[in-house]
């Protein structure tokens, strides 16, 4: 899964410069634990569909990664919890 920041303070082009690839759910959670300022040991991570299909600007089937209901990343597709 490729992910990029969901910050509204960046243009799409700017946020695409920060894309990273995460191999699995454990890598996603480890990344969030390290980088997400509001992380707590009992945080709940969700990945939900965002938008109405493939984004023509970047080819992503965009999903929103949230921690405790707060958007933190966009992803290029779904990722299921193991």
C-alpha cells in the first residue's frame, strides 16, 4: 500500500512527494505509532473508501487511513486488518 499525508495544507503534487510504501498492516501501525502525534496505546486504526472511484490525477483508488476517527493518511487502496 502506498500512503501520503492527508494534510489540507499541501497541494496534491506536494503530498505526492511524500508517498511511502508500507508492506502490510503491521508496517502501517508501526509507521503511525512513530509518526502520528496523537497516538495512544489503545488507538483504533481504520482504512475506509474515500471518493467515488479511481482518482484520475494519480491513479489511486483512494482510501482514508484514520486513527481514532482522525484522518492522517490517504492510501492507494484498501488494507485489511489481519
